[in-house]
C-alpha cells in the first residue's frame, strides 16, 4: 500500500488496516498522514507504525457488537483488533493450609 499525496493515500492505508481488523476513524487517519515525515513506502511504514502504537480508544471506532458485555461463551464472527489496557497480577489462589 503506497501513501501518495493527499487524503486518498491515508484512506487506502485505512482500508488495508480495516482488512486486518482495525477500525480507525477517518479524521485520525488524515491527521496521522499529515504527521508522517516521509514519503512513498516509508510513509506507509510510518503510518502503519502510528496505527500500531495508537490508543485505540482515541483513534478507532467501536467495532464489537454492543451486546458483547452480556455475552457468555458465544462466538463473535469477524476480525477484530483488541487493545489490552491493564494486566493484573495473578497470584496463587488463597487456599487455607489445612486443606489438602
């Protein structure tokens, strides 16, 4: 995918990213394109890097079904990119010593 001048290049890269499961806002793509300091294939690479390091809450639109919070043991069809916000520390379960 080549990011050539104008807005079209950013939208072409956006379509490519969408096929990978990203759902970027058009305004974010255009702003990221303007921030690229390179041209041609190097601009493509830079725009893809911006996408990978972006905060999806700010750069993307919601793509999971609204009822996903209430789903339990169900499959959601499609390709989605999810961003982990926090990973909690998992410790050994608190099992009393007298239980074997």
